[in-house]
C-alpha cells in the first residue's frame, strides 16, 4: 500500500497570513477614508465655484440683478438653467439670448449630514447667509439680494474650516 502525502497549510502559517492582512488593512483603511474626505472637499469647492460663477455671470448679463431676485427658489433655478432675456424672463426663442448658466441645475451637496441627497436652495436675505442642518432638502443657502451662496452644512474639513463659511 502506497501512502500519498497530503499538502495543507499549518495553523501557524494561517495565523501569520491573517496577521499580515490585518496590518495591511490597518494601514490602508485610514488612507482610503482620508481620500474620500479629500474628494468631498474638492467637490464642494468645485460646486461652489461653479455656482458663484453662474450667479456672477447672470448678474453681469442682467444689469447687476441677481437670479431669483423675487426670492423664489423656482425662479432662481429657472433663470440659471434656462435661456432668458435681459429682464430675466424665461423662453426658448432667439429673443432670449442669455444662459443657461448651469447645465443640470443645482448639484447635490457632497458633504455634511445631508450629503448626497439635498439639492434645494434655501432663499434668504441674511448676509452673510447661514446654514441650517435641519433643512434636510436644502443643500445650498442663497442670499438673493447680494448673490452670496454657501453650502448648507455645519460640517468642517480636516483643517477645521467650516464648509458654510470659508469655501
């Protein structure tokens, strides 16, 4: 009778492999989470820059009047996402030569407690605008008299800078 040798891992070898995987995970997971946080920081900066540029361009083409000057969120969104004339009226013919200033409307807020779900705009006359995390459908706060816009979140970046104040 011929004996065949079976090959298998010993318990010590398995433990060593598990420990090595644990060390790698302990190093990699914090780096990945910092990368996600940095992506949120970059996204909010980019979104705010695009929104502010759109508002400024609208005001420049409409005699200094900011979009949504009537205080209505629907007007703000229409005036930034559709074609308009010099008075801000919305239309589709060549009589409406200005805009659109945003292609897809207001972006979803990428940071804070309402991250990924809030696209609405809280219209205000407070200057500077202030955030309110309890308004869960509002991703942005916009002063329609001054054109100031901020992220509607009290969250901060890694350096402790508030997204609603410094970005």
